């Protein structure tokens, strides 16, 4: 037997176990208590100065000394040492004493940069009675706001601000008020002044008081902020506090196969043109890497989400029309390769879009390139517009006599890019034919291009395009549908724009196009308007799968456009309809639709609506785009950030590769598909070399998950590699330590985790230690824990319940005692590797 005291070795940058936990200090940088009558930082890290009559006074409500400042003199506490880093927590008690606050700005905290940028916390604004954290970026003429509750006069509140890279959170009295993901981080500013109270350089005064000011170089968790508010010691993060009450054993069954996956992708709609034109090359290269790369960082975390399809918008020519296009937003007007003479072409336009198309096709070899249109070229439309005029009949804007020319146009575009080595595999000429795409008044403006198409018109134009494709030897295949909602494909729908599955694919339908040589075997729709309840999410997709199976089993279903439109996406989130969702909550809303499209509808191709979105002032939910961006005034540079949507999609696109088969899963809790929508959803895939399991935990509670495979003789998965996406800045498809098969893994709440396991066959030397051969005692433990085995133990590691390794011990004996006195109370995993294989067990530390 050996007692482990100094057998720790370096893990994750921590030289010893005690440093890994920091004894609960969490890199606290400054502590201003004001109890000694001065403004001195008790930790001695930050120097400060009282300015303009700010003073330390007694406060009866606080029961001690506090900092007081007045709007009359613009008093403040100025920090003379810059404490800023991209990860920062600032907390303090504050009270405002304004006599007449109406219609004014008031300030508790202000940061000021040389270029005029600033960040300030105001308990009252000229906008309304709410409090706000406002971040202003002058070079980009933009700002971000995080709103909180209103703050009354002469009442103390506890304010906490958390900056974690691009995530900004605002708390009052230990309760999260709001969160945004901002384009800019603290390091993007050259702050020269940091004040509490009035900022002498800005005309935003305030009379008030501050107490117990603390600054941390860490992004504290919710439970830690609550502890600060309650005056308690800072506990470990939420993840290490609660023991999951739910345990699920999940088995991926290799013997039961479903659909073959073809792709996961996104659209370049609108803003890709802007990004491609105005961002510098280095940033565009990084964006393309994030979208398309299959490479990994040294720790195994993916560099990109490896999209396997890319939708390229073939423009209609509304951009050339300018304001006369009557499309409100310049970025939503598109250029057209066809010139106004309807004979010649300009292949230099759509240059920004073409930059990303070439990256997808040539640099990253994206397999499925899709060309799509919202409107035919305006030179072919009835009114020379890219939309239906108010009062016109609800039919296509394409002139009947131009059907063949429209087909020739698409064929010419495809063949041009083929000569460049860019091969469009599919063309989608019709988008959401059910919608009006019309202004609300005659001569009014619209938000985008678009045309309705009656079923008869769809049949006619698809046949015309087919003729052009055959005549010009176009290899690309049309796919149709692109219905505005799943409902329009189903037999239950009606009208000139419904029942499209039967109309176009039943051989007995007078409008069938099923036998055309240029038509692919894909029927497509968008997943909008079927996301507001568990029954809609599950039942409509299941109905679609059954109707396709009954009509034509060889027909594939593609979901080709979805984002968080309307209010349905708020379903399943506590109080979701009354508040803004976090970026990760939005990602869960996306993932539940991906899961159900794949599992309930047997979808083989899944594409998100858009890649880039201009980030408007004020901040908003991450509802529409994988990345958000802004440009500077001269359009010579830009800022961008990824959203959690990107990484949730990446949990599928990066690991569920083309030609993988979806396989059956069996869960021990026998939960129904509708119940799983708001709890845990699992799907599995294989290519005969590995098994991929995607777990979506839509609940806020963690669960204990055990993974297994079944269905083949002498096949096993020894270990699983987890890739985690959740609401922490670092967890973006982050690779965590391996999980031994048949062991427990804590699936975090509000997360998407992909597990990748290599299939091993034959007489493998893989052996899982049976529980009876290894013992861990005492458990719960206090100061020491002893691990004992029938055979030699080689290594022992301790991990927190997120899978992060904290400490490791080397051993060459069958018994080992290790210290746990430095571990805070909570749940951990202890992994024992020895002659009998790998054993993982929960370890509870109890003080």
C-alpha cells in the first residue's frame, strides 16, 4: 500500500491539486470594503483615488462605512490600476439618491476609452425606468445593452456584472436579469478610466452610495453570485453541487438501421455578400475555417463544424435596381448574373458570396452545393420586380413566356461554375411557394424577394427547367417543395399550394413530375410553424414520414430552411415567453428541431436558414444566424462572433457525416418522443467504423447517462469521446476526457453533447473491470479515500462531473490511498485504470 501525498502531476495547467481549486478564491483581484474609512483595496492589487468630493461616510442601512458621491460635484472612485481582462466579474452594493431622476441618465460605473467608447451601468436611463448595462463601441457606431429591473431611490441593491469573452450577464440581488452575446470583448477597447460613481468626463451624473466592491478575474456562476449577495463563502460552480436524480441507460442498436444521412448545411442568404466583400482576408479565412473545417486543435476540440452542404443564393437583380427595387434593406437585394439584355452574363458580381462558395467547394471540398432562388431574374417577371405587387393574383411573378428562358438561365449558371470546377449538385428554383411575398399597400415596400407558386405553376416550371437541363447536359438535379411548413406537404392540407407530396410525386396526379430525368428524389420543406408544442413537433413529422413511406419509400425528405422565427421556439423554456432566451437556450430550441426532423421525419438532409446576420444595436436573441457581425464606418474591417447555434448544429454536422446511417436507440426510462422534447433526446449513427450518439438535454437538470451498443456479435465500443456544447464560454464542441463504456457520464443541463466511439471487433483485449474487483472507500469521503483492486492499478484520475480532469496519480500496486481534503464538497468521478481495464465510479466528498 502507498499513501499518495505528492504524487500529483501537471494537469490542465494546474501544478497541484490545491491550485486547481484555488481554495474558493476564484482569482479575486480587488476588495473595497470601506470599513477602515479609506478607499483601499484590501487585497492590495489595485490602487484608487477619491475624486470631486467623494467621501467615506457612515450608512445606517448598511451598518458601517460606505462610499458616497454626489452629482453636484461628479464625485467618484477612480481605479488607477487597470483590472480589465476578457473574463471579469464586478459586484457591489449600490444605492441611488437622486431627487428628480425623471428623463435623465444616472451612473453607478463607467469605463472610458480614448476613442470615445464606453461601458456604463445606469440605474436609470432616459429610455425608461429600467436599469441597464450599456456597452458602446464608437468605431463601429454601435452599442449593446443588458436590461435589468428598475431601481428605486434610497434602497440598496446588489449589482453583479459578468464578462466572459463575448457573453455579458447582468444580475441584481443575485438574480440574473439579462444576458447577451456581444460582438466586442473588453480587450477590444483601450480603456483609460474606470470609475464608480460619476464619470467626470461624461455628463451622466448621479448621487448615490457604493459598498463592498469586489472584482474577480473569473466569470462566476449563478450559485456563486447568489452566495456573494447572501454574504456567504463562494461555493464551487453549480456543476459540482448537485447529484443527478435521474439515471438513463442508452443503447445504440447496430442491427436496426433507418435513413442514410446526406448532409448538414447552411445558407449564404443575403449577408454573406456583405461579409465576403468587406471583411479582411484573414478574418474571412477564419470564418470559413469555423464553417467548413474538419481539423482539430491540439486538445482534440474541432476547429470548425464541417458543414457538408452549402446553399448559394442565385440572385434576381434587385440590387441593381437600388431603391426602385422597393426592397427595404440593401443587404436583402441580390445581384443577377444575367444582364438586362437577357443575353449576356456578368460573372464578376456576387463576389462576396462567390468567395465563400469557392472556399466551400475548393478549399474544404463540401460535397453538396445547392443553388437556390427566392425570385426569378427581374427581367423575366410580370412587373420587373422581385416580388408580387399588392392586389395582383396570388400566382407566380414569372411571365409564362419566360419559363423556358428561366430554365436556360439556371442551366447557364450551373454550367459556368462547372467550368470553374465548382459543381452544383442540386438546384432549388422555388422557395416557399405558399406565401404572398407582397407589400401591404399598392406601391409599398417589402422586406425581401419572393414569389408565390400555385401547384400547377410549379409543375409547369419544373418541366420547363427539366427541358433546359436535358438539352444543355446539366448534371445538377432539381429538388422541389421548399414548402413554407411541413403541413403543406401532407395530405391533410388543401388549396392551390397544399398537398404537395401527393401532387408532385404520386404517379396518378395530373401534375406529377416524379419521372423527370433532372429531378432528384428529394421532397423538401421548412420546419417553421411546427415548433410551438411537443405534439406538433413530433406528430407532424411522424405523419410526414408515414405518408412518404406509403407513397414512395425511395423518396428522401430534406429540411432545407429553419431558424427561430415567430414565438414557437420559446416553447419548453421556463418563462420563455416573458423573457429573452440565452444563446444556449436558443441552441436547444434549434437542436430539438434537428433531432425530431431526423428521428420522427427520417430527414436525410438538414440545412439552417442563414450563416451571417448583421448585429443590430441593443443586442437581441441568437435566433437567426450562426455568426453575427458588424462593419466599421469605412467598411474596411469588421467584428464577428459565433453563436451557440453554430455549435449546436456542429454537434451534428461535425460528427454525423454523409453516408452514415441512423440506427435505433433504446433508453431505459422508456420516455415517449413527446415527453423527450423538453427533457432528453438521443439519436445514434454509424458508418460501421464508429458510433456517434448525439444527446440533447433540453432540461436544466443534469442526468446520469450510461452508453452501450448492441446488435452485433464480437463488436464493442471501449470508450466514448464527449464533445460538449453548453452555456459556458469555453464549451463550444469542447472535447472532454474519454468516458469508459458502461460507466456513468453526467449529462449537463441545457446542453448538447456528442459521443464518438470506435467500433472494435473480434477478440479484443478490451475488458471492463467488474464492480466487485474494485472498491472505493470510504464513499462519501472526507480527507482520504482508498482504492483497492484484485490486480495492479496503474493510474487513478479525479474529474469533476463535467468531465474535466482535476488531478491524477500514478500507481503500481493493488491498493492506493489519496487525499481529498482539498476538494470542495460535491460529486466527482474517480477513474481507475489497471490490469483488468478501466473502472469509473462516482465519488462523493462530504465535509
